[in-house]
């Protein structure tokens, strides 16, 4: 068993809270197609489930940056049967167009061919100028696309596309281009649009408009009302339900569709909701955790019907309904299936892999995956390409892990948790050490170095963890009015990135920690940008912030600023750094929220040279181990499993076979271990015949002999492996029928009609008739013969194959 891990360090503390949320608004949910040098993506498990659709026996789930397909014939046991490759951006919504699925994402649409649900194919990527697509609705062959301008020039508006040919979308019309569509709903020939109209004088003003879309090439605004907010809406019968605040839904009568009449502003939903959706006669209201269902048989004042709360922190995003069954995309809870015929909304099935893994580490034959859902998954990795969850441990910390001996240190916003993993399947809590707003950690010997990201407190805490059951603060140090942002301990020195309160002024502080209970500041170096993650490599410190800042610390007592490295088109404030195998990994984003991440050779520390790129938006990879498999906890993209690109597949053609000619043989090949990667399969049966795309073909040989059968598997990287087996085919004699007995007068021609079968369908045959009167004939099964004298004659038909079998 061989595998390695990729860890994603999250080093920002809670003192960054306002800054962090601002950044999250500017960054994409997840990755472009992630690529690690020397490896290829093999499998993806889990991630944020954001969108869902159902058709026939299958449910389609937009989860992370891919589309999953589940067979739900048995709703109690949904089965993942297919998934697409990684997409550029995560799927945000999903609608069906016949046997095609139309998905929205950042900056565009994806269209998938689902004619064969087991082979979903991305057939169209339709780019859009807007970053955020708020909604997509399909009407006939038209797609109505709401776009949010997201405070940037260009884009925005309600775009109408003709998808009669899903492979070639055609834009027909565009309403309020350059403005943000917050939400819309369709009813007959009208669209009810909540938008934010931009102007130089007043910024963005909320509008609610009625738009006639009967001519999709020229949508016409019928009316609008200003200062009416709306971020989610749905229609039942002739009523429009609009979410106009966190707790309030406006109910409109559409008896006159061109002039909606507001009936009430109702607070019938008691919790803050993010979205509403109507399917059948039920309204589904989503809040941050639970799904609330309302009965629309009383449409003007819908009573509560039921509540579904699976107990996960990030809640429902989308619902699809078939009969009495609702399928829910639950953000960190995967696919959830409930029975809506009962007001208790019982869960009848689920498929819930780890939702948002943010760190991973190996413990013996297991992988521990730390999930955003405050779950620690214990994964059996004895078959690394098919990890299996064996146990789950609930915890408080959720940001970072380090294994020291048999103790697992978990670090999160609230501080430290020490867990004994002597028995990997039964993790046991040993202790907690609470430091609110803690940042990065590092355990060295008997001491834990822990960043404190609060203002007006020392930025580094040193905790004595000699007794894992009772961690004790040993020292506290830092610069007044600075907080900790980056940390690495190397030998006798701790390198501490500190940021000054309420400004972008930063510094690298170097501490002598040879005596951890009495740390001393020995030097500092100002940095002109707000620093973030920090890494020490070969006598230099590299820190993210305003690009990569390079500081020479070959003499830790005399640090010197050595330069700055930037990536073209990258946003200056979004750099992160780490080191892998002597290389510097740098993660950044462009202003279009795309990953732009490079691998640098820093053998010349002041002149880094780009030697490769990887695409990953959820942190920085930090490999553990060096063999075949790499596990990447990719947050909203789930757990990614990479495979060494130089590892070929391994195959076994099966045991030798003996059979008679013409009999059908079923072969049983196997692909084993690493290197499969959507492999191509080919059989050569040694007789000029072949088979592809199956490990269990059937074949019959038309002649006896010994045949060498070859199974070859080639993966998507062009690497292959072959194995052979011998098939010995024995001759099968012909089965002959001379025909029925005959009574005839003398001198009258008798027509004989013989027949034979031979499973050796490639054999040649010699045919001989003996008429019992001393005469014979060859080469025909239907001879005629005349007997000149009366008597009883025994006629024989002999068939001899080319192997002498008769």
C-alpha cells in the first residue's frame, strides 16, 4: 500500500475576520482542474453539493467542480455510477433540457450530454462576461440566464439563449445589460425580474420589473418599481413568492400577469432564509442549516408542513422531486433523500462523503481527513485508489493537523485539541487548550508554537505539551499592536510574520527559541505589504503578501530584504506560499478569480525561476510521503486522489483455459493497483479477433489449436501493461444425420438429404456416401442413386473434418 497526502494549511486567525470575509467574496468557491507536477487526477470524492436535478432512475448532482450521477432506483441505497472530469469552476445551478443538463458556474454555462447517464459528457462551455450567474431557467428550448455584474464593468443582465442545438447556443436577447440580476421567475410570456440598476449618481438601485419576453430577441419592460429588494422567487399557480428580506416573503397575485398585485408581506418563515424553491404544491425554504417545507394548498398564507434537519452546519442548496421523494443537494452533507408524503420528512437515503476536507494526514494504514463539518474521517487506505470510511470523530478544531508520535494535534479558531490515535479507528480526546483566534501551529519536541491572531496580545504562544493531557502555557511573546500571520520554526529560531493593527504594515520577527520558556526577539525586518503565510527555505524566508517577499536570513541576527517576486496578472494581496521538496509553491488569483499558481526553483534565492504550474484554488499542497498516490483535501472540491504519472496500470489476463472448438469462453481480466486512470482495454484473442472496453469479453474459436490471448490496458497518459494466457482448443467431431429410412421401387432415383453440424465452424470437411451396393459418392450432401435390384441396403454418410475427426 502506497500513498501520499497533500495538506492545505489555513493560517489566517480570527483577528482577520472582517478581512477574511471580504476576500471570500472575491475568490471562487474552488479550483480549476487541479494538476500536481508528475501526477494526474485519478478520482474525486465529496465536495460542496450545490445543485441537483432528477430524471428517470438517475439524480445528477453538481458537487464541487464536477457532475456526479447517482442511480436512485433504490432510494435507500443511492449508488454513484459516473462522474465527469474536473471543470473550470464549480456548478452552481442545474436544469434539464431533454437529455441534456444546463449548469451555471462562474463566468459561464456548462452543457452536458446525458443520453447515456453512465457516460456524462461535457459538450459545451458557453462563456459569459459576468462572474456570477444568479439563476438559469429553461423554457422550451430557451435558456433564461440571470447575470450579476458583481461590481465590475461589463456583463450583467437577463440573457436569453436559444438551445435548440445544445452544442451551439445562440444569444437572442439581453435585458438591462450592464446591471445585476438578483433573481427572476418566468410565468407565461412574462419574466418577473429583481435587479440592481447602476448609475453614476446613486450607485446601485433595487428594482422589481415585469418584462415581456414573448419575443426573446427583444424583451420589453412593462413596468418597474424601485427600491424593492428581491433575491429569490418562485411561482405556484398564479402566485409569485419573492424573498424580500431574510425573514419576509412577498406574495403577489398574477391574475393579471402584466401587473402583479402584492397581497402581503409575510413573515410566515420564522428563520433567516437564503433561497426559496417551489416544486409541486410545496414551497421549500432554505436556511443556513435546515430545510423548511410549506403547504401551498393555502397559497396566500401557506402553513408549515415539515422541517428537515440532518444536523450539518451548511445546509440545503437545491431540491428535485419525483413523486413523494425529494432529493436535496446539501452543501456539506452530499445527497440527502427524504419522504415528503409524511410531514415528519423522514430521511430515506443519503450519499454523504466528506463534504469539505481541509487537511489530511496518514496514520498507519489510514488517512485522517479533517472536514469543515468538524468531522475527522478515518479512511481505510489499504486500497488507496478506493478509500473507505471506517470511523468518524467529532471535534472542535477544524483548520490544521500535525501528527506527533501517536498524538494528533488539531488546531482551529478556538485553540488546540490533542487526540490519541494509538488505535486509529477509535481516536480519543486527551486534552483541549483554548486560545481564541489561534493561527498556524507547529510542534517541535515538547513544545507547541501557536500563532495568536488577536490584536493587543502577544502574537506567539509557546505551550509545553510534555504532558499531552495537560498542556501548559510556557511563554508568550510578540510585538505590541501586531498580530501573528505566518510562522515557521527552524532549529533554534522561530520566524514570525506579524501585521500591525489597522494597516498593511508588516514585519518579519526572528526569535531565539533555543530555550522555549524564555524566547527572545533577536531581529526584525520591515515588510511593506501585509504578510500572510510564511516559509523558510535554505536560509531565506518567503512570505506571501504583495507578491512573494524574499528576506535573507542566512544570518538570523541580520535579516536583509532580498527582493520580491510577482506573477503577471495576479492580485497582489492574495499570495500564499509553501515549500515542497526544495521548491517554492506560490498560490494566487487573477481578477477573474482564476487560479494562477506556480512552482519556483529558488536555487538562486533572489531570482526565482518558474519550473511548473499547478491549478488549485483552495490552498497550498504540502505532500507527505513520496510514493504512488497523493491525497489532496481540496475543501469545496472534496478529496482529490492523484496518481504518479509514471505509474503504468497493472493487469492480469486470468488463468489458462481449455475448451472445445466453437464453445463460448468468458474471460476474466483484472486491473490492479495504481495507474488505471480511465483506462482503455483491448483483448487480442490470437485468432485475428479482438474486443475492447471490457474486462470480461466472451469469444469462441472456430478451429482447434493453441492460442495466445493478450490483454492490454492503456491509461490516459499512454502508459500500458499487458498480460497473456493460453487457450487450448480441442477438436470436436462433426455430428452427422443421413436422413430418414426410404422405401422405393427399383430403378427409381432416390434423393438423399444428409446434414451435419460441427462446432469447429472454421473446419473443412470431406463428405462420403456409401450406398451399400458397392457404390460411393463424395462432395455432396444431397446425392441421388438408383438401385437396379430389390433388397435392403444400409446407406452411410461419413463426414471427416480436416483434423481427421469423424
